[in-house]
C-alpha cells in the first residue's frame, strides 16, 4: 500500500481491514494478471454454479441428468480448495463463493424434497434454516474476532469444530455423506425396483433406500456439528458483546468521574 492512501487500511483484530470504497475501486481497476474474479479456483466455483443450475433444471423430470450434474458440482467442491492452495490463489471472495454455493445448492435440493415429501416439509425447512443460520453466524463470529478464515477454529474453542475443519478427510466425508443422503431421498421418488438381494432385511429395498440408510448416520453427525457451530458462534458473539459493553462502561464519563 503506497503512502498516497494512508487511510485506506485499518487494523481489525488480526486482519487488516480495507476501506469498502477503496476495495470497490481496486476490484474495478484490477489487471488481468491479478484478477481475482478469474482465479482458477473461482472459475471452478462458477462452473459449480452452472452445473448446479442445470441439475435443478432437470430435477423435476430427468433424475439421471440431475444426479450426475449435481454430483459433479459437489465433487468440484473438493477441487477448488486444492487448486487455490496449489496455485497460491486463496482469496476471501473464493471462500465466500464456495460457502454460498454449498448453502444455495443444498437448499434448492431441500426445497424440492419439501414438495416431493410434503409430510416432512417442515423438517426440510428446519434443515435449511439450521444450515444457513449456523454457517452465517459462524462466518460472522470469525469476522468480528479477526480470524482470517472461518475454517481456522482452535481446539480450545471447540474440539469438534477444530477436527471437522482441520481434517480434510473428515470434512469431505461429512459434506459428501450429507449430500448423498439428500440425493438418495430424491432418487427414492424415482427408483421403485428392489435390489433383490437374498438377505431378508434388504431384499425389498431399492438401492437409493439402502444408500439413504447408510448415509443417514453421516447426515445426522453433520447436522449435530451444525448445532455445535451455531451454539459456539452464538457464545462468541455474546462474549464480544460483553467485552464491548464492559469497555464502553469503562470509557464512559460517569465511570471516569468515580
């Protein structure tokens, strides 16, 4: 940052915060060689959005195309982060793009499931709300405490969240298993032929029903983590409020006059 713009940055926790107007000007004037919108992981993110949009288009009448496109979009979620680290193209925009794409894609599928299973519509609406609320509050609590990434959770804050975000295999299994459970519910509306295995417990089940039974436990664990994430973020925000209120009381004229 040149001395010409000394007021364009200020310190906020461990993050150097850029003035919003100056940030807009920088984004408008960026060159092709350093255009963050065109970073490879962000291009992958855009392709995920296109694939998800096509999956939603086919969702109501072509389950094979829908499932294929949806799965590719979800699998690319594991690629963009690796590309960002390998190419040195990690960015705040990319992190938010990735999270927003995940939330919107899953929510759209759950909206369809609400119409496909109207008896359980309230449950699907609850899952959408929990997913959005936990991730939004977690992201916001990370910002107000000066964290450079919502994935930088320390074990003293939450060992569960630390393990979830810091072990890439756990993160992949949880996210993939959760999506697999929802996809299997979607496919259960289309596949009616039993797998016909000799075992009496599963001989009458279709293959999406078998997948749903297996992936249900991952889905359950993932949403327990969402609860933990929501609760921890709430406590962090309340703690920040308490600290700010205490500081305000200490600096008030009344407290100084005592």
